[in-house]
C-alpha cells in the first residue's frame, strides 16, 4: 500500500460492511486507478438491471473514497474544470429547470 493513501484506507474502507469489497479494495490499494475502476464497476449496473444496489451508507463511502482517490490522482481538478451545462457538480448547484426526459408511462 502506498503511504499517503493509508489514512483513506482506514477512514473509508474499514467502514464498508461488505467484506469481499473491503478485501478487493485492499488488494488493489497500491494501484489507486485500479481502485477507482473497481468502484466504478460496483456503482454502475453491468448486470442488465439485475444489480440490487447498495445501502446509502455503503454507496456514500464508495463515492467519497472515489472522490478522494480522484483528488490524489489529480483527476478531480480536470473534472472540476470541465463545464457542465446542467449544473456544477463540485458545488452541488444544479439547474432545476432543465428538461428531463422521463421513461414511457411516467
């Protein structure tokens, strides 16, 4: 494990209640980009709608861990500098008046 990231490991990973996810992140920890990729795999539905999702606490931990890793990799600044016409995800400000396409039948 790389030294500067160890506090993150204790702060976020130790709180994840899914042992197999915690163990996999610990295995990948020396390669932060691999951890980000793994978290993306967990958070995105790659099972044709069969993924149940996570409880709020676990999802929050994974999102925050990903954010901290992106910051440590210098990727967060690149994302922050991109213009998002729908709002600024870095401040939480969104345009509440943008058109949203709803699924058929809603």
